[in-house]
């Protein structure tokens, strides 16, 4: 029974990027779908205002922060859409680089809805709850860590007039100005969670606009098979958000969810949004076998958010290919064993390289992610990573990306940098994270590296990006046809980030779906 008298509204802010941004892909918000499903299963009426979904490809400049753009609904459009009787309004902030902009939106919403309870959650809030609340007093309470149960408890507390002091994962500032936080607890029985709730017409917007997380098909379905990651890389905020508890879903439950999407949407592909989807060989083989047994192996499926390579040996890769897996993203992060040790990335580079080569040999589209510019990384180690990336491109990886290290809150490296004054937290810092993440030109506002300057790192990144594609197209000329087909003639699939961006550019040039508000 859904309670219409206590509506909860969840707001997803626009994508923030620089005016020169290349990398600002819009994807469906699976976190909100989970929150929505959970609150509904507990009897709440939940509305989602997703600025990105409702304003796909609409760009507008942020007057307060020259040089930065938003993609999505404007503040006025968001406020118009929030049901006037909303009792709880929740905001999600995944990326710290978006914080100054999300903060503006929260303040606007507070002015218009002075009596609603304003809740904020997500990776950024989990990493910096006290900072966020003091920087934006419009927030009443933060959700740290996994959101479903904490948000539900907060709604219950609000209905019953209780405070938040007993709710795991809740953080707030009390009347005396003291910051109070109850440590979050992981949800252990994830199979008991309600499946994500996708409002009518929501996913269809992304499909119609050709937006996809990875290799695009007609109707790509976001899904998750696990939560958390057992590793503790020092540049990743995973352990702060999720702890190191790694939980895989029950395969029956997962297959049931997939079948429900086949029935409802006639989906064409599954895109796994997991932090680390494949770590266990037995689970992976069983899952693939079930796809075959249930006649679901006609669906394409992919791991676009990066995966470990330990369980991806020849046998598993053969099974992945057999069951129509079409896209894998590996995240070796570095080609230097020194750097890998320093960042605590526990991988066997030789095995990972073998797995990449085997996957490409089997015809799976492969992307690999690398990072340069860690704080203590020498130029020599950076060059090793670049050489390694070129080797992967030569050996057949379809796309090798190099990012410049970003010191994200909630990571071990960030804490260390803060401790010695290597990072000062303010709006310039947050926006520099956005620039690092979205702007691949030679403009690079930040480096934490003590040996190599910001401009030099940007030159390496841009030069590498071009070389990676040149090697790929010269050595594997059939990709030229694939790209031309996908961008100009197919109208459907896009296999790489480059193809996605070229498609966007073509639409923009044709005056198609790209719009701008000024
Ligand atoms: S970088 Fe990947 S493997 Fe490392 S802790 Fe984060 S999610 Fe886990």
C-alpha cells in the first residue's frame, strides 16, 4: 500500500563538465532505481526527477562558475517538477567534482521547499559528510554508505517525529552545532532487496537518444550482480562507501530480474554496473550456464565499469563469448610494478595482459583503463604505463584510455595529501576534479605529482589518446569500417567512447538532439 500523503522525491543533478569536455556520457541512474524500488516495497510513494534523463544533451553554462557547463534540466525546471507536497527530498552526489553545482541546486530547492526534509547521499557525501553539511546547511541529514535502508529509516523517523541518532549511516548536525554520525552497516541479504524500479518511459529516453554505458545496442538494460569490492586500492573510495565486504547476488534472483526485463522491455543487452563484477570463477561459469539453460544467451551483455582479471582465464573467456558477452573493461591502472605496489593494486600484470589478448582474440571488444600522475610516480614509471598502454593497443585492445590521477575524497591517497597540505579543499579543488575527468585538452588545472607538471601530464594523455586510436585503426583496419558504419550509416551501435563522441558530434552538426540553453 503506497502512502500518497508522505511523498518522497529523489533529485539527480545535471552532469557537470568544462566547456571543452569530451567525456560526459549520460547513463541511467541505477542507484535511484534501487532506492525507489526499496521505498516502494516499504509503502512509500517515490518520485524521481532526473535532470540528466529529462534534459539529455541540453547544455547550459553555469553563470556562477565560468567555463563550466551543465547537461540536463535547469534549476527552475527541476523546481517546477518537484511535487509541492514532497515531505522528503533526496539528492545524490556521486562525484566530488560536481559538488559546487549540486550545492547550488540544493540551496534553490531549500528556498522553495522550506519545510521539506532535505537528505543527501552518494560517494561524495559518504566521503565528506561534515564538510558537505557545513558547506551547505540546507541539508538536514546525510546518508553515508549504502542508501536503501538508511533512507527508509530516515523517512520513518521524519514521519514519527524522531531524530536520526539511532539510524546506521545517518549523519547530521545537532542543535548545538555538533556533527553526529552513526557508522553505516552493509546490507547483508542483498537478495531480499526489492529489484530496481524504473519509471515508465525513463529508460526509453536513453535508448531513443542512443545513450549507453559501453557498447550500445537498441535497448541496453542496467543491472547489478554484486555489491562492493574486496580490494583496497589507495586511489579508490570503494572501501569508504561499501567497506571491503563483497557480496554476489543469488543467480536465481538475478535470472528472475533479467526475465522480468525481457518480458517488460524486450531488452537487447545487459550492462552490468557493478564495481567489480567478476572475481569468482565458479559464480561466473554458473551464471553463464544459466543464461544458456534459460535461453537468455541471445542477449548481449557487458562489463562496462571495469573488472578484475583474476577470474578471466581462457575457459571463462570462452564461456563469456559463448553467452554473447560483447564488451569488457579491464582496469590495470598502471604498467609500472612500482606504481602498482604503491597504489595497492593487487594484480598480476602478466596475467591481465594475457587475459586482454585472449579476450580480443575471441572477438570481445576490450577497453583498458590506465592512470598516470600518482603523487610519487616518477617520469620513468609514467612512461612505463604509456608504453604498456601502447602495447595493449598493438595487441588488439579496442580502446586504451589514460586518465590523470585525481585525488578523490574518501581515498587513502587523499587523506595523505590533506595531511601534508598537498590538497586544499575548496570550490577550485572540486571543479579541478571535473576538469581532470572531462577535459582532455592540454588544459589541466591540477597535479599532485611531485616530479611531472600538470601540462606535461596533459600532453602525455592527449598524445597517447591519439596514438592509441591511430595504432588501432592501422593495425586493425576493419575497425575503420566499424566506426564509419556505427557513426554514419548504422544509426545504432557505438562500440567505443570515440564512436559515442563522434556520434554526438554528428548529431550536433546536424542540429539534431543536441540543444543548448543560454
Ligand atoms: S579500484 Fe577497483 S579493484 Fe580497486 S578497490 Fe576500487 S573497485 Fe576495487
